[in-house]
C-alpha cells in the first residue's frame, strides 16, 4: 500500500489551525512553568499561573492536540465537523469584534512587544480559512476514506521527544527570568517552537523516504 499524505489544502488548514491554537498552549505552559507572576487572559477567561480559570487553557490545549492528531492521522470523523466548527467560530468572533470593538480587537503580546490591530485583517483572514474549511469538508464528504491509518514511526517519536525535552529549558527561562525580560522572551519563542514540533509530530511522515545520494549512474 502506498503512503498517503494529506492534501495540500488540508495541510494549509491544519497549519493555520495550529497557529490559532497557540493562544491556548502559551498560557498552559507559561502558567505551569512561569508561576504566579504570569497573568494571562484568553476568551474572557483569566488567571495567574495555574490559579483562576487555568482549567480553560489546559482543557483547550488538550482539545487542540486531539484536533491536530485526528487531522494529521487520516482526518476521519468527527474531524471534518470539528474543522468547520472551529473556523466558523473564529470567523464569527472576528466579525463581531471588528464590528463592535474595533479599537480593542488587537493581537497583543506584552513579552514580545506585539500590539497589532486586527480590525480588518482578522475577519478577512479567519473568514477566508473558514470558507476553505467548509470547501474541504464538502469535497471530503464525497471521497471514500481509506481503512488504513498512517503508522506512527520513528520520526514521529523523535519530534515528540524533542518537543517534550524542551520543558526543562522552558522552566529555567520562564521561572528564572524577570517578567517580560530577555529570558521570558526566549522562553516564549521556545514554547512556540515546541508547539510547532508537537503539530509536526502528528504528521504522517513516510518511513520509507530516505535522503538520496547522487551516484555515478545518475550523472550525465
């Protein structure tokens, strides 16, 4: 049986989904490793460290991991519904915020000094991906789903181990650094890289693919 990789559109949708889910992973990791000095707010939930509504980013991160796992490992039901539902929710929220609170609808990251208005970029970008998600789901409904699930291989394990192996470094950077200081900034960047690696760990890598070395037979 040949190795079946996700369609390019699904790759784009899962990549964008991973970007949107980072808003849950950051407070989950920083709340746990940074401690009470870290104050976070997400989707009208807030807290300090692991206090307050910490259950929300924790539960949302677990759901995001399950979402990405289902998407990369065959995209079977209920994934198409979850994909459309998540991006439709983001689009609806973006349109509402742009219409009712355009001044406060911003992407903020105090540690990295990010403050960007999303008044028009938000609805256009997330709305476009919501339409693409719906289009993919409609096309997917008419395609037979293969019985085989992509195998979990050595590359998947290595990426997962690298991502989890970052935790001690994140603890040192986030716990020892001053709030919004250089160590904190590096810790945030490491956490974002960790999230990207976790998503990549779920990808159905081809175990038979090897680096090809040029030989004299192929030389012209």
